[in-house]
C-alpha cells in the first residue's frame, strides 16, 4: 500500500446522504456476494455504521464480466472539488514521435492501492440489502479520485515525465528510440513503482513492443513523410465585426487564426502556407499597416514560414469549409436540439440485458424469428413496441435488469436540461422514447424519491391577497409579463445579481436573462427588444409590478412612442402578475436543482430556459 492517502473534504453546509439500495438481478446479486467476499479478504472494505450510504450497481466490462460500481453522486454533490489538471491525450501522443520501442504498464487495481484517510472512510460507505460497508481504500466513483491518483503518479515520475515516460491515471507508457535505452529506462520505472507502494498487473503489461494500445490509440513505429493527405482541419465563423473586413483582410485573418490554433506545432519550425491568393505574401511586405494589421504582423513575425500559390480549383476542401451553409442561418429551430437519441454504449447494454429480463425475455427470443403483435426486432438489436395509433413512433422496450430503467428516467429528470421536473412532465418525456410495463408507477416512485426535488421544491399553494383579474390575450407575444428576481448575493464573476423573467401570457413560454439588479430602464428596453420584439414584434401590453425599472420616465415615454400600453398591478401586491410569479417559483426550483456552484448560476440559465419551455 502506498503512502498517499485520499481525503474527502466537504462543503460547510453539507448534509449526510444515504439512499435505498438498487434492485439487482439474481446474477448480479450472486456476483456482488462473490466480490464482497474478495474485498473483505483483501481488507479493502469493512462493516460500517456510517450515516452515509450509497447504492451499488454494476457495469459490464468489455469481456462481459461485471464491474462493481458505487453511486456516489450524493457524496460528490457535497465534496469540495479538487481541480488538479489531467494530461491532455493529444499532447501526450505528440511526445511519441520518432520513438521505436514502447512498454505499456497497467497497474493492478490502481485505485485500491491508495488508502482513504481514516477520518473519511465512513463517508465512502455503501449500502446493500444484506449489510452496510465502507471502503478503506480509494474506490471508483469519488469525484476527486482521478485527481488524487494522477497527482500520486506525477510525484513518482516528476523528474522523468515526458522524457521517456507518460502517465495517464493507471496507464503508464515507457518509450525510447533504441532498445538499450528503453530497457534502462524501463528498469528505472519498474524500480520506482514498488518503492512507492504500487504494483503492476503482469498479464496486462506489454514490454518492448513496436506497437501498443495506449488510451484507445495504437502507438508505434511509423514512417514520417510529406504527403497531400490532411491530418487536421480547422474552421470558425467570423465575428460580426470581422464580416465587415475587406476581402484581403479576411484572407490574412484566416492565416492568423490557423497560426494561433496550431501554434504549439508551428512555433520554432519552418512551414509552408499554401493558398490560392497572393494577399498573404503582399501583407508581409506591406509598407504601411493599420493598428489592427500591425498586431497581426507581430503575431506572424514570430513564425518562420513561406507562402506557396496554388490554383483555386485544387483548393476545394478549404473552399467548402469556408462556405458552410449553416453559417448563413439566422435561426436554429428549438426542435433541432430537442431530439433524443440512444448512445451506442446503452444499445449494447440493452442487447445483453434482454435475455435476463422477465418482461421481455420471451419476446426477445421469439420476435427475431417470427412476428409478435405490436413488437419488432430492428437491425440495431433492440426490441421496439408499436402503438395501435399509427401516427406514433415506435418506442424502445427497456429491460428491467442492469438499472437501465433507472437510467432511462434519470436521463429525462436529472440532467441540467431536464430541470428535475415533476411526475407528469417527466413521464411524458420518458414515454416519447421508452416503454415498459408499469412505467407510470416506476416514474412516479422515482420522482417522489428524488432527494434533490425533496430538498428544494417550493410550497405549492395559492398566493394570498385580493387579486385583480387580467384580460386573456388573443395571440402569442401580444401580452407579456415581466419581473426581476433579485438582488442575488453575492454577484457572479460576470457582475450579474438578478434575473429578468419575461413570460408570454398566451403560450406561457419564457425568457430568462441574467442582468444587474440596478440596471437602467434603457438597458431593460434593449433586452426586451433583443429577446422579444426582434422575433415576435412589439407587444400590445406589458404586465409588471410597480418597480422603479418600469416606472421611470424613459420607460413610459418609450411605450408611448410605440403605442404600447403599460399596465400596472395593484400597489404592494405583485401577485396580481400571477403568471410571472409562478414562473419565478419554477425557475427557482430548477436553478437550485441543476446549479452546484452559486457563483455560476448565470451560466445555467440557458439550460433552465430549455427545461422550462420544453414542457410548456
């Protein structure tokens, strides 16, 4: 066991989290018992009476065996995050050029070779139907576990990192040009590991190979030669100001962007810019430059390059990338970001779990060879259920094993863009893609047991006071209601301490805009025209409380000029504007559920707006 310890530091206002165990299939329960006995024999876990307790689930490995996983999301929510930097895989691969011998070392249960600090072991507890245990070594699933492990590896190899060894968590790669050097360096690496309490798994190691699998890529001896095949592409959309540049300036700007993007490759090495224009070469010898061009020249002067003219007809790839049709689109339909698909890794799990599921075992075995009413077997290996309503799309049948139904509901309830909505809205979203028996009861129980919803949901009752009814609008965005949520303390790093809420009283759709609470009337008007008037025209009426933002002379005069009537609610009773008050409450619930850092709430308003409008 190494000398490094993993500590779990909690935020000041944490709450001890415990959760009922997940249901497991019979094969999973059998495998759980076997793995628990092995972990206890090795001393990796011990019985616990901790107030913390996370549930257990299984993930299937590539070799079809089951990996024990602990759902530590409740603990991770209250853990102070360790932002230790992780290596960039693309930079690691850059260090391998020109080498011929590679050794890959895979550590044996790497995480389990690091102790959990004694005072923090109760926090890593997990619960089963048969008992309560806690880890004495670092388990998978803790939010800071990768940072702790990477820091330990960096400390061991700090003086030789990227000289002849690369480390990414428990994957260690030793590389060198000659076999003699490689063996000498390999001996150094293998001496360091046991000295610091780490041990390799011999069956997974590959010694002195010309080609090894590292981080999912095959790295090995290659012949480097100049060819016409591109190895990377880069394209970006011009800013509004850059669109106004002259054609010659935009040609130079393309080289500037490329030089900045690939500076880590180009700086210190001569290269050639192949272009179908002569503007770049002329720019380098231009006698008089504008201040902007002078800045560009300064950036390019640090690089050593020549230009080569090519015919426009042979520059088809660059021309195609510079004329992407979506760059000219002014609007993106909301439906284009609301499409839900199933990831290929989930599809693989569905295929393997059908044969273990009592609900779909027989259907899965039969539907592949003969027709079964309302069911079909598709090329992707999934079983689909067809509604009697021909207009409805077929839906995927979800097996009851492998926690797939839990994950299906979590996908439409727990994600930031889902917003932890209530039972009916969550059920509607789940039912668009998935189906299984007693789905309604399953979703209802899941939402009712959601700890986040229980902690932050607002009290649902009618507002008090004497209200004045407002006329029902006749069309969308003809009448809007507006209100401010704030001041919110402390302000975010971007200076936002309030939220402007704009609601269409006809469709109930909303806009959530971060702003300053002391915002001027002119700035409020700019926001309204940018977020509402530009797309929907000027509203006929605006509902608001008697806030200084709306009663200033500028605001009144602005609406007089545009023939818009400003309506006011009764004094000291903003609940007259009931629609916005309800929206404010729902927004508050969503923000509290999806935001973990109170200094970053303004970055999540787009998620909140999507979640709110998607179910309106």
